[in-house]
């Protein structure tokens, strides 16, 4: 109980940025196109040049507090470089970035306290045991001893690693190592979590555990920046999707927005129980037929809320037996492939 | 800073002590090797005592103490070399760099971690060896020699570790770090040989000078390490690529700027460079003054024997011999080209050595020369006013041009060598070195070369005429 209270106090202090070297105060800025919640991650023309290679090219976006942004892009698109700049490890060569109002260059140490970073590779110290490993990182994050012990136990239990606490990390499987790395990133209850491929190398059960944990974190006000190639994960978790290619931001929006913008209005599919004996009632001006036969009809409409009931009424009038009417599912993969190919 | 550093140190030391590849050799060198050395020492003593060579054991034991102490610290190099680059290869460095710990704490923590286990093993080995000697032959070392050896071992460990950590934080693979480690191992092996000779020779006082030099090297290497440590460079650099194109472009930018202009170089660049390098110039001048005074006092301490003074006569025959000298030895022939290239070669050769010694070796030819000049003036005193006047006549006419040229070349070489110690904020060690090299080349080409040429002309055509005019009749 005492540990729980200690941890809660620590988490609250962390969330409020009350640590001596991270007393961030976020100014309230309203972003009409995105969210009315203050942005926790802000980038403006963020650029990184390595000699002749522009790894990140004038990236500008915001992520509001409590949101999940999924950053997608092919290999070498600049995702890891972006995360490293936002984590205050790499210095931008142009533009700026702020985490909870703190500049990633000027306030680098504070920023590193405000964030948790699951790196591309787990990178554990294989001769250590889970508790001492987490204790080491907790100490570097200035967590009190009892707090880091309690937090470590809580997270190890949450990710089913408590029973393996006496084993060396070198004995862990790939998935267990990935979970340990995630726990390390979450240990100090950071306000922003950068997750680079969080479920790679995990079995479906573990991957679900991690996705659930991400969803829970979002629910508790954490902001999450997710780099992934798993489009299902991105679609199911992210509030916003950003796609970059060759360092440039080529798309930004909610999954639904991106689908609408890039794939056009949704396709509706109507199926009949028996073949239609009369011609299809096309409702001139209300729908555009994509394809049709005696059993089914695919169409686009800008106004499904009025067109669909009208179509059903017409079909009823001519005695057609409607089996199903549904929106054809379109995946984020279609959007992504359209963007990057 | 230290608190954070110690968090890193504790973890790393614990990790090292769990690695049997580190622990096993340390244990062997700490417990078994001293025992073997003890046995060897007793056998050696028994052997040499048969021939009444009692001085040999007295000199052998301090040497053996040094060896027993040095072997465990050689492991510090292995640990230190992989501190950063090894972690980078195992992908465990980035999580560490993501934490709020400062660069200096991280660097210091790793430095201590690489040093503590081997150094502790070294002290333990020395203690084990000496206890064994006391129990077997009741040998008790002189405390001052023991202190010197312990301090030397510690300083050597710091030099090796700080040098290796610098290497480790600037390479991208353990293999590359191991290859670069020869820059540490080779000078260190020379140093050990020198120390061994001094110990056998019984010149214990000289060890203090070596200690002082090692202390300076420690400070410089640690400072270099902290100033040049860069999180970004460690993670961003994926391959150890020698980017000649970039280096040439950067050098050209510093050397020529936007457009080459000889007028601008003499009107703006040279005065600016002299202003910017006044600290290096002052350092060289101070070193030369000390060398001059040192040479003078050395001459007072070791005057030429009176009978030799009586035998040296400045006469036309001696001068003719000197001016007709055709250079069948280390000294150059007396013609303009030879003298010019001889001086230039010395300055450039030692400037190159300066790059590997933080600039210190660049000062060597000028310090030696000025020490010699001081010594010559000191000895010339014994000949009375005539001796002093002779030296002034033989050195000043060309020296008045040659000396400023040599001082400039030395100061700029010193700065080039020292440029990697503390690059200004936002500038990498490589960029700072390229800038210092560009300045050095500029000064050499546009100031030193013309001055050396004029000095050589005077030395060949004017100085001998003055001497012949004064003494050749």
C-alpha cells in the first residue's frame, strides 16, 4: 500500500513535471486542425542533415497530450532519426522540436527525463537480472529506491515477467527481452513514450499485451509516438498517422481521414438473397456504381445516410430480397501502399 | 556529477566481475603470478649471490614489483576499449544515452569502471608479491621506491584507460578500437622499457619526472575525452569511413575561404592568426626561455675542462675548415638549399610528431636548440668576452630571421597537436584539427618558408663573411 502511494506520488510529480530539472509548463496552444488539447510533441521544420544526406526534411507536426501518433514509412525513411532528435540524442541541423514545451536541444536533460524510449533493439545488459536492471535505470531517472522497486514489480507482473525475475536477461527469449525493454521505457512513468517497433519479435499473446498496455497508457494521459511497420497495430491504436518518405512528411491525419483523402469515398456493397429480376434502381445523382451483377451491387455515395435507406426502399418496392448492406473495409495498408509506391 | 557517474561505475564493475573472461586472468595475475614471480626472484637471488653480485637482487626486486603491478592493469585497456563501442555493438548504448545523465558523468562513470577492477587487482598483486618476499627472504622495500612504483602503475592505468575510452567513444566497432589501441600500447611499452632501465640503473629520481609527464598526459587525455565525448557522434556514425572529400572540402574552406587572395592572406589572415594564436606563441616563447636558461645553468654545472678551453683557439684555419665543411655527418652542408631544407624538414617532422603527442613533441627541436644555445653561451663565458662575441657573430645574423620563423612554426604545430584536446563548443575534434592544420600550412607557406629561405641565404653568404672579417685575418 505504501509503495502504491509512493509510486502514485512519483507518477503525479512526473506527469506535472515537478522534478527539479524538469519543471516544464506547457503553454496552451489551440490547433484547429488537430486537437484542442495542448500539444506535447511539437516539431517545426525539423531537419537533420548527415553530410550530403537529408535524413529528415522540414518535418512539422504536433501531437496532443494523451494521443497516439503512429509514424509510418519505409526503411530508411527517417523514422529512427526523427525519434532520436525528439529524444535529445541527435541534434537537429534545422528547425526545432519541443517536448512538453521544452526544447530538445537547450533542455536536453529535462527532455530525456520526460520521455521514455523503446529503442529499435532491446539492448539489455544480459548478465543482469530484471530487478537490478530496472533498478539501474530507475536510479538514473532519479526515482527513489522504494518507488523504483514497486514500479518494477508492478510492470513485471503486468507483462508476465515476475516469475522470471531471478533469471538473467541473457536467458530471456526475444519477446521477453522486448517486453523488458518496454518496461524500462515505461519505468519512470514518462509523459511521452517513443516506441520503435514495440511488438516486433513477439508472439500474438505478448503483442496483444503490449497493445493493451499502450491503450491503457493513452487512457491515463500519456502521449505515445509509435514507429511501426505493423499497419494493423497503427490503425487500431493511433489517433493520428504520419507517413514519411525520404525524410519528408507526405501524409498526416486520422486513419479515416487518410482513407477518405487517398482512397476516395467508401464503397458500399449490397448483396441479395436471390438474383434480381428487374434492373437495379440506380438513384440517379445519388450513387456511382462501381460494379454490379444480378446478385450484388458496389457503389460510392457522398451521402450514405440518405442514399442507403432510399435504395433499400426502392429494392423493397420491386420485391428484391436484401441480404446485407455494408461498407467495404479498406485497410491502412491500401493507404500506405498508395502513398509510398 | 560524481553521484551519477558512480551509478554507471557500480553497474559496470558488477558486470565486469560477472565476466569470467575478465575475472579469470585478473585472479591469475593477482594471486598466481606474484607467487611465480616470488619463486623466480628467490631463484635469481640464490644464483647471483653465488657470484657475490648482491646489487642485482636490490635492482631486480623493484623491477619485479613494477611488472607484477603492471600486468593486471593491462586488462584495463581491454575493458576500456569496449566501454562505448562494445555497448554500441550490443545495442545497449542507446537506452543509456536516453537517460538524463550528463555526458561528463557518463564518461567519468565508464572511465572509473574500466580502471577500478584492474587497478585493485594490481595493488593486490603487488601486496601479495611483497608479502611473499617478506615471508620468504624478509625483504622490505624502500617506501619511496614502492610509492613511486604504485604511483607509476596508477598513472599508467589512467593513461591507458583514458586513452582507450577516447578511442572507444570515437570508433564504430570493437575491431577498429583494438586496431587503434596500438597508439596506446606502443608508447606504453617504450615507457615500460625506459622505466625498467631506470630501475636497473638505480636512477630512481628520474622516475619522478616520468610521473610528472604521466600526470600531464592523464589530465590532457581525460580533458580530451570529456570535451570530445558526443552522444550524437557515437550513435550517428555507423562506419569508420575516411571521408577524404569532406576533409579536403573543410580544409580548403579554412585554408582558402571563398576565394584565394594573396593580398588578403598577408593583410588580414596572418595578423589574425597571430592574434588568435598568441597563447601558443607565448607558451613556445616561455618554453624556449626556460630551455635557454636551463642550458646556461647546465653549462655552469658541467663546465668544459680547463685544458680543453686552452686548446680551442678561434683562428682562420678553424673557420676555413668550418665554412668548407661538405656535410659528411649529421650537420648540413653549408649551402642555401641544404640549410633551408634541413631546417624545414626538422620543423615539419617534429610538427608531425606533435600531432600524436598533443603538440608537445613539436616543441622538441626548438627547445633542444635553445637549450644548446644556452649551454654554448654558458660555456663561451669561460673564454671571456671573446667567446660570447664569437657566438653572437656566428648565430645572430641569420638567427634573427630564422628564430621567429621557427617559433611561428612551432607555435602553430603546438596548436594543431593540442587542437583535439578541447575543441570549441559545436565543433568536432576533427574539424578543429583541420582548421588548425589549415592555419599551420598557411603560416608555413606564406611566412615561415620565406623567412627560412632568407635565413639560409644569410647563414651561407653573410654569417661566414662576418666571422671571416672578425677572425679570419
